[in-house]
C-alpha cells in the first residue's frame, strides 16, 4: 500500500499512515504494530517473533513463537490454547477445563474437583473428589475403584470385587457367590 504520511519520533519510533487508513508503527527494538483501517483490528509483532492480534469483537489471539503455542481469549471469557503437538485446552469462564490430547482423548476438569476422561475407544473414566474412580468400558463392563475395593460389573450381571486385603468375591446373576482368600483359595462357594 502507498504511504500517505510518515512520522519519525525522537524516541526512534516511526509511524506510517497508509492511504487505505492503516497505521504502521515501528519501534526501535524491532517490534511493530499495525492498526487496521477500522481502528479496531490491531496486530503487534514482537521482536522475539510473538504475535498479538486484537480483533474488532475484542477477541485476543496471542501466538508464542518459541513454544509454537496459540492462546485465544474470547470476549465471553473462554480461553483456548493450541499447542504445537496438537493438544488443545479450553478454559471456560466458570473454571471448567477441557483438554483434547493429540490421540483425541478428552479430559474434563470440573470446578468441584471431579475429572472425566473419554478415550478414543469409548472408555470413560470418572474420578470423584475423594479419589474413587468409575471406569465404563465400551464392551459394557464397568469398574469401580475405591480405597476399600475394586469392583468389576459385567453386562451379564456378574459382579467381582477384590478387597484391599486381597480377598475376592464373585456374585453371579444366578445368585451363586464365590469367595477366595488373598492366595486364591476358595473359602466359600454357594453353588445353587
């Protein structure tokens, strides 16, 4: 674009006003700023390669050159970070965070301390504030992990529980219950 006016300031800053209405400001340290003809679109290119853009709707896009990371802040408070490895983090105004990893695993961190991870194979892991964990597998099986036991529930209704002392209890849908000690020896079996 053609330059309409150019001004050099005593501090070394140079401002160029283009005929299309854009303003270009060059700083002595190598940083430069472009203000769009609308007066609302601003791009600052820093001497270290970082780039900050302010859009007319007040969305701010900041690119960190060294980390190859983009941080976008929307006017509603949503922040999105995009990392060079493909990871994307969304930080919501209410404090919730959603992380999408390069393998497409999605992890949600809730404000109440709960976590939920959704894996590409359909497995869902939910962690409560007390550390207990529920795992829902895509094959219909479900696992519950607490400080006292680990329990697996099968689609046919069978429930197998392993207690912290190593004892195992299996309850079958037929009503049969089998209990094994920590060494795997059967100590009770109610075959019906």
